[in-house]
């Protein structure tokens, strides 16, 4: 697919040289434009990547806090008696522990 100028250049070596230089120059211009487009895309994607990493970090921290809250709720549920009988039994055990501690402290003071 030779242009008219290219077909005429076959007859003149200097013209052929200029046609090739112009073609190379045009292709370099296209490459430079593509490079600039890719460079801009890279900047945009890099910023988006940073924003997503920050968002992921925040979500992970949120999940960690939620997990701690869940564990605390589970522990609280285990410690809080479900009915009056368990409540009475828990109070009795706590009172026993307090008496035992008081006895130990009294022995240490003697």
C-alpha cells in the first residue's frame, strides 16, 4: 500500500529516504502518544490501588474490632447465669472464693 509519494520515491533514492524518515517519525509519534496514555493510566490505577489498600486495611481493622466484640459477648454470655438457680449458685461460689481469699490473707498477716 504505497502512497503516491512512496511510489514516486522509488525513482529517487533521496526521496525514498525522506519517506522512510517521515514514516518512522510518524510511528515514533504514535508510540510517544501511546506511552503518555499508558503513563496516565498507570498513575490513575496506582492511586486507585492505594485507595483500595487503605479501604482494605480499614475493613480488616473493623473486622478485628467486631471479632473482639463477639468474643467479649460470648465470654459475657458464659459468665452471666441464664436462670435464677444458676445465679444463686454463682453467688454462692463467689462468696466461697471470697471467704477462702480472706482466710489466705489472714494467714499471711499472722
